[in-house]
C-alpha cells in the first residue's frame, strides 16, 4: 500500500524543517506543500510504472528538502515495497524495507517529543506501522502483525479526530473499516484477536474507499487496487472487480502486478478466454525482459496457462507450461506454493493421460511440501480417486 494510513489533516512541519519556505498554518500537512505534491505524485506514477530509479530520484529530492521529516524514508521505502510485491516468494528485501520503516518511526518519534500533537508525525507513524503489519502478515508472523496493527490504529484514532472526510483522508479509515469487519466475520483466528482492536463497518469502508479512489491524490491507485481486490476475493463481484482492474490497467499499463491481477480476476470469474489472452501477454512481456516482469510473474502466467490447457484437454501444452514452471520454481525460495501447485497440476495431467504411476509420484511430492491453497486435500483426493478430466 502506497499510503496505508495517509489520512491527511492539520500539521506543522516542526523544527526539523530546513526549506526556506514555511507552511502557512496548522491546517496544512507536508502533503499539501506544492513541491511535495508535484514531486511526490510524479514519483508515485513512475513507481507504479516500474521506473524505480526515476521514482527514487524524485523521492530523494523531497528528502533533501525536508531531511528531518519522515516523508523521505517513507517514500524511499515504497521502492522496496514494490520490489517485494512483485515477488512475494523473495524475502531478501524484507530487512531493508523494515529498516526504512523504522527510520520513519524514529523521525516521527523525534517530532513527537517536540510536539505531542504533531500531525504529520502521527500520520507517518501510523503508515509505517501499517506497512510493517502488512509485511509481517505476508510472512505469517501474526503476533508482529497484530502489534504493528495496534500501534497504527492508536495513531489513526488521533488523526481521525481532525482529518476531513474526503479523498486521501478516507483511505486508511476505509481500509480498516472493511477489513476489521470482514476478518472478524470470516476467520476464526481473527475472531480470537479482533477484540484487541476497534470494530469495523464493511459498508462504510467501501464508501470511504470509493471516495478515495475517486477524489484521492496520493492514494488513488491504492484505493482502486484494494477495491478490485475486495470485490474479487470477498464480495464475489467479478464485474465490479473487472471495472476497478480495468481502471488500474489504464492508469498503469506497464505494471505487471496489475496486469497479472487482471488475468486472475478473469480466471476466478470463469472467463478463461480473456484470462488466457491476459496471461499470454504477461508471458510475452516476461520473455521480452520488460521492467518488473520477473521470474515470479512468469511463474504466475505459466501456472494459469497450464490450468487453462488442462481444462481444455490440451495436455501436452499443459505439461510444457508445467515443465517451465518447475524449472522456474527450482530457485532457492522460502515460499514454494507455485512449485507445489505445479506438481498438483502435473499429477492431474498425468492422470488424464492414464499415467497413474507418475501422477501418484506428483501427488506425493505435494504432500511432502507445506500446504497452501488447499493443495494437500486435493492431492489426497486424487490419490484415492484419479483425476479424470
């Protein structure tokens, strides 16, 4: 999330400011500064377009102008965040990202020592803890997720008292409202820990996110992304998800994460003709070496294309994609779900071809790996009764 809890509102830059101009009064945030607004939004567009060095150059200019403000390390952390997002199987950038968020928190703490009501300090401290919670969640470190989530919410509550109900300022509350409600409702683990956090409101969360997607400046793309994701994963509204995904693709046509998301939406919707077209395009761009279209993006494309070919009884084409997938996933990674799913689909293909011995071998490989996406249950089912196509 580019600004998980960027709620906006009133602030002074504080005594760390070094730029010759001063913000006019306490009703302004650094996000309202013309230089930050212009340079920052340009940098974000470059970032979403996978032009990482160009984006970093813009963010560095902001940090040079405001060297004691948390905005600089926060924006620099976004480059690392999107490197992580493009391949969640790779944990090699985690520590550098955590260091950037800790620098944000340290700068916020320094400002809060001088002024306990420093709005930007609360704003960016909430955002940093929000990002750390998201990273720890992706790595299944649940206690760290909850602890950082608690810290983020503590500052969000302070900010909400003065933040206007519009645009960028609604993204954080909207995110919290929706996920606090849906997670407490659907997940047993969440029910056990959500008493630690305030209640959410799903419908209000959706309204707030739609406002941020329509009227936001810094968080527009993130709000659109989460609306696409929410409609895809939780609302079973694939038409709505396609609407928001199409908007993402139009705004950022060179972003491989959004490109693959478009294909996933079509696949989950059961519209495999469109999904096939999208994933073939992803694969072509991976093979061409376009920025951001990395090994993991090729893994995603190969897996979905293999599924498509399997369901179309094109077994040799499916095996070709699965052989490529197995080679790609042989790299040293902690998250092996794509390797495991590849073995599962190999077993299904070999069953369909009548080669039961090889199919059983592949299902047993699945069971030897840590479960994900219910693959163990499916493998056990196919060991008991062969996949018939």
